[in-house]
């Protein structure tokens, strides 16, 4: 099995664990604020933070690989609420426009999109934690130096703005400004996602290790959610409901 295949398998397991029990139509409060999720994220973040050690001396190759794995897991725990919310936003929008899922009332869909919007903004403490986390010094030459900045840009302003555009289009499908901005945001999301994938692949090679992937979803210009490790096409096209 190729390294890419291993990454797809690992990513699928992470995403499956993150989305079990999620009910788009019946959640009474933002999913990322539910007690089970909050406890889970707190444990993951705490465990990842405890494992990241900033060594003042020269770290061994094995220790660098260990630091990188802990760092990537910590970043994943912080970005995944936004990642799942972005996918849910397209699911909700699609259900209203008749392209996916069961029908939802527009008022309910608008509320759900607002919940998703919060998960991808700095009102979500996970993103603040991610944005203020520095790459361990032991990983300066690993290829992960710019990971925090890139993930932050992926989430806010771009994933956040994409969800806001969907909200505007839900209220007014003829909103040409929102539709144009959404195409721009999708292109940027694709670009940042590709950069993240490249950074992790580079670190794999530099550290001679199989590092855990960061499972960012891909969204094509047509609004189709794709596998996290299959780059979406750059060709522009119509969005669901266009």
C-alpha cells in the first residue's frame, strides 16, 4: 500500500470518529459545543500539548518524529470542528436546494449555517488555540514551519467566509456578489489544503516517518465535497442550486 493510501485510511478513521452520532437536522445546539465533543477536544488538545516539547538542545531523529506527530494531532484537534462544519454547511445548503439529503425548512437551515459559521471563526476557542500555537523548535527544518499560519488562513477567513456566502445565497439565490466570493473562497481553500498536504508529505520525507494526516475536506468549484486527499478540479462551474 502506498503512503498516500495509508494517509487516506488514517484520514477516514479520524473523520469517522469525529462525525459518529452527528445529526444535522436535530441538533439543539452547536455540535462543537456539546458536552461530549467539548470533553473529547479538551482531552485531545491537552494530550497533544503535553506531548509537544520544545527542546533547547539538538533533538534526535526519533524525538523529532515524535514531536511532529504530537504537533499534527494537536493541529487536527483544533481545525477539525471547522472542517466538519464546512462539510455540514454544504450538506445543509444542498438539502434546501434539493440536491442532497432530506428537505429542511429554510429558517432551520439558516440557523444551522449560523452554528457552522461560529465553528470556523475565532469565537471558537479551538481556532484561537491553533492560531497561537508555535511550531516546536525541533521541527524548524521539518517542513512544518508554516503549518499553523496556513491552517489558520484555511479556517478564518476562508472557510468562515464560504459558509457566510452560503447563508447569503440561501436567503437570496440571486446574490451575485456572494456567489462570486464563494468561488474565490473555494479556490483559496483548495490552495491552502494543497499546501497543508504538501507540508505533511515533506515532513514525512525529512523525518523518515509516517506522520498522521490533517483531514481537511476538499470542495470543488461546483460545491461537491471530495475526499481529503484528492485535489478538486480548478475549473469553475455552477454551485448546487445555481
